[in-house]
C-alpha cells in the first residue's frame, strides 16, 4: 500500500527572531476534575504555553493519504520561545475552572539554530535586476547589477557554509519592476529549474534593485539652486540617497520561492557628484552612503544564509547501475565516504491551471557514499535500483 506523506510547516513570528527577551503577561486555565493541585499545575502549564506562543509559533499539518483517501489529517500549533523568571500574579478557581496569571521573560528561539548536516549547498547568485537605470547616473553605479551579486557571492563563500556560484551575468526577470510576479508560475518554474540544472546548483538567489534615488528635502537645496539641478539631486549639501532591494531564494529542483524579503536604507552621498565612483569600489564603501549600504547588505546576506542553512542538502541522481548510484554533487560540498542519503522519487503533476508541480515521495531507503569524485559521488544501495524503481532524476536528501 502506497502512502504519501505531506508535511507543511508555517512559521508565525510574533516577535523578531533577533530580539532580546520580552516580558509578557498571560493567563492559563484548566478544568478541575479531581485534585485541585493537579488542575493548578495544568493551568500553570497552559499559561507557559501561551507565553511561548507569544514569542514564536509554528503550525505543523500532517496528512496521510492512501489510494486517494485521507487516512490522517492532524494540525498542531507549537510554541518556540524559551521562558524564564516566571512570576505568578494571581490564581483563582471559579465554576470548575482553575485560572493562573503569570508574568515571564520570553525569548524567541530560532527554528533552525544548528548548521544541520554541515554540507555546503551549491547556490547560484544571479545578477540583480535594475528597476530604474537612470538612478545609477549619480556616482556611475551602472555596474551594480553584477557587482551587487558578487558581494553576495564573496560573502557567502567566505563564510565557508555555502558554495556560491557566480551567475551574475544572468538576469531572471524581463521586467524587474514586477519581479518576481512578472512571470507566470509555469515560466518561473522553468527558468529557475533550467538555470539550476545548467549550473549544478541546488538553490538560486536573485534580486531586484528598486531604488537608488536621492531624497530631495528643503535642507538639501540651496536657495539659488536651479530647477534642473534639484531634479538630479545636485544641491550644495550632500543629498540623502536611498538604497532599496528585494532578495529572493528559489529551490532549484521545484522552482518554488522559499525566501523573499525587502530591504531599505539611506545615507548621505558625501562624494563628488561628478566622480566615477562605481558600486562596491573602495571609495563607495568609505562614503557615508556606502557604510549604510554595507550594514544593510550584511543583514540581508545573514538572512539568506540562515534560510539556506534551514533547508536540506539535495542532489540529483544522474545514473543508476545495479546497486550503484551516481549522484551530481561536488566534492567541495563536504561529502565523505560513509555518509548516508535518503532517496526520494521525483514526479511531476499539474494543477488546475496546468502549471507543473514537483512531488517528492520518500522511498524509506538510504544510499551509502562509497566514492567522492570532483564533480559527482558514488553511493551504494542494499538492493538494485531497478528493484526499488529508482531512476535518473530522482533525488537524494540529507537533513
């Protein structure tokens, strides 16, 4: 009997995951069915759960299907906050219900705190689309489409946790102003998956530069500024300049968007307005505006890195021969002989709009790595791949 398991996790953050502990006041309740001390303990535990949910919660939905019939459908809400310094404010019993109110320090706990399996995931960084090219004229920042991507590439590679591939010469979006929704889902899936396959990447990082314009204020303008100078931000005082980007991470196997965020900052452009500064040059980073951009990018890259560390390591099977599998993974990923991978069958189905969706089905089988070559690895099964219906384009996963 074939059973397909579908697991969905939704993370609901009520507080910032980078924040410190917060003081919350909550009330817990429990029915009095016998021993009142037992009811008090249950009410206190309920209050602790409520406090934890104030920090972070995630919804886990597990569905088991057999031959198209739903066998199990469970939904659970779990708190992910650490609690300390609990103070009982009051407690009372009324109409068979015991109530306890507490005050506690609650600190959000990140869902993905460890480095997982420590395998380096291959990540392709594409060029950043530019919504308004004319905004690059101040400082001659026309190179931002490629060199912003290279900031991500160099930083991720320097961390030693990712294998970032340079795809800065490739642009994913024909109309950056509407990315990533400018393409329909089918086209978007095809684009991301084809790029990942060509580059041997597991994930695709892309982005959009939405704003580089100067912010005109009364203080920035001199009384005798001519109108055309004001339009291009050429007042006597250093103009404030904005920096607004969107960053996206797509899964290279399915094309699904797994991370998306917008970032914005501003800083004084205290450089010669006619100078050919170029983006990411030493002069750019030393400017007030460059310092603001550097701080923003550090946070954005940390967010991307965290989202990727929370994802499993995945690689495609490129050849089967008896009990032996050839898997497309680079030696630089950190894979060693003896490592084990779970095997998932890969299939495609179409939704009501005839858009393709990738479905992975767990075979409950594992492959053990025997050889690590520069551009692929060799792993062995306990039975032949043909007996297990494992074939090319199926996936191995390490959690």
